[in-house]
C-alpha cells in the first residue's frame, strides 16, 4: 500500500471524526437548549399555578364556610401569637366571627384557643367585637374552649365569651402585662463606643437600650404598663362577673398561671371539656363547621422567606413593647 493512499485515508478519517464531533457537539448544545427551555416552562407553570392558588384560596375558604345543610356549631381557632399580620390577628378572627354569626344555621360559636397571648390592642379588638356580636344576637352563645394554653391576651379574649371550658391540665390565666428589652451600655463602654443621640424632646429616647435608664422614665413606663394591666383586669371582671373568686384570691391578677382544674376552682373557667364536648353537650349540636381563616399559600411562602423589617429592627434594638403574655 502506497504512502499517498495511507495519507489520503488518514485525512479522510480525520475529517470523519471532525464531522462526528461537530454533530455530537450540536446535539449536546441542542439538548442543553431544550433543558433550559424545559426548566423555564416548568418554572413558568409553577409560578402560574402558585398565583392561581394564592388568588383563589380565599374563595375556596368562603365556599367552605358557606356550604352545609341544617344547623351546626361554628368554630373559630385562636392559635399562636395574637398580633397583627399573624393567623390570630384581630382582622382574621373578627372576620371569622362575623361570618359565623351571619349564618342562620349557626346554633352556637366556639373559640378554640391555644395561644400564649400577644398584643393588648389586638386582643382588645377581638374582645370588644365578641361582646358586640353577643349583644346583637343574644340567641347565639359564644363559648371559649382552651386546649393546651389560654394565657394573657388569649384569656383576655376568652373572658368575653358566655362560658369558658378547658382541660384539667390546660394552662389558664397569666393576667398581666410585660415589656422586655436589653441594655447594651456596658458593652458599649467595653468597646469604647460613645452613643450620641439628638432629640427634640426631653424624653424622646427614653427606651434607647444604649443609654442608662433614668429613674423618672422607668417610673413613667411602669405607669404605662400598670394602666394597660388595669384595663386588662377591668375587661376580665366585666366578662366573668361574680364567677371570679378574686376577692378571696387577689393573686388572680398577679400574672400567675394555673391548671384547668385549679382555674375551675378560682372561677377563671366554667367547666372541663373539649370542643366536641361543648358542641355536643352544651350547645346541643355535634355537627361542627370551621370558620377559621386559612392562610393562602402565598402568605405561608412569604412567612418562610423571613420576618418583616419592623420585627427585625425591634429585635436588633433589643426592645419589645407591651404584651399580654
């Protein structure tokens, strides 16, 4: 075999391999483009479906709350922290209560409580609305049922009901007000950092955690908390009336918390029982219909991303405002 033929064959093989390589590269690139477009369309579909769920979830909730035959016991959950923008916000709970009262099939309403308390303002809104609804439609009774915990602001809300029930081991009470924070004065001194604050009011910076608290400002702040505590006590007394054994037990308003069994003896609750027990034996309608506002998928997603800027700022500043918990 001649050298020229061998060279020609070698050149042909090289060209063939280059063509094959180009074809393979083109195929790989095409597959990559296809995958990228596939991922894009999948993501677009996910966003679309997520948006539809976020848009129509409230409508689904309304359908749930409006579909049933005959009479039933309406249930509204008070779960977790009572605060604006939380599941147990005044807007959510009041909206649920109004919907339950407006339904002609509602025989009675149960507030199913499992909460450590929270904002005195949000708790006060709910308390006032319960009393308004009760006065407007006295035939529909409201019962608070405490499961694990009904403390502070949660008990504030419960005291607006006609009757309160709990388990013998539930934790009930904590009628008090708290405001907490941290002081960083010593830390600043160790770091050699000076705090410079400019205000247009003598006491404008009295809650600044980087300055030593002044005696007159601390006394003023205690007065604010005592005023809030008195409002709390007055509301509980108005709701519970003579059932409270506070004359014999002044510690009822000290912020202490009791078991359900103890709370019954102190007049903080009216009986021991669960939601199903109250619906069946007290209201007389075992059929339960849940009016609790459910968070949309978008709300749950947003909460998982992170807390609000205001909450982070408050945490960084080391201060927490008055709280019924």
